[in-house]
C-alpha cells in the first residue's frame, strides 16, 4: 500500500488498512519516529485491554518482599 503526503502534510490511510484495523473518524493515533520510519499506533480505550493477559502464567511472579 502507498499513500502521498499532501501540501498540508496530511496523509490518507488506505481504506484496506482502515477497515482491517477498524479505525474510526476522530480516533487518535500515536506517531513514533524510529530509524527513519514513522509508526502509527491507534489509541484504544483502557476497557479494550480487559482480558489480554487471560491465561498468563503468574507462578514465577516476584512479590515486593523479595525485591532489594
């Protein structure tokens, strides 16, 4: 996929990417510049993160009492 930067430095996100990522109008994106690349990450509400660690192994989790 390719896009072009307009004279106002605006970029259109291709429709295929918008649909795949379920982006919505006025949704915020975080832009990160790293090693000559621009990375855009859609911001998600905190409640969208609920359950992402379900089934995680916490048996090797450190308690505060064994920290230095």
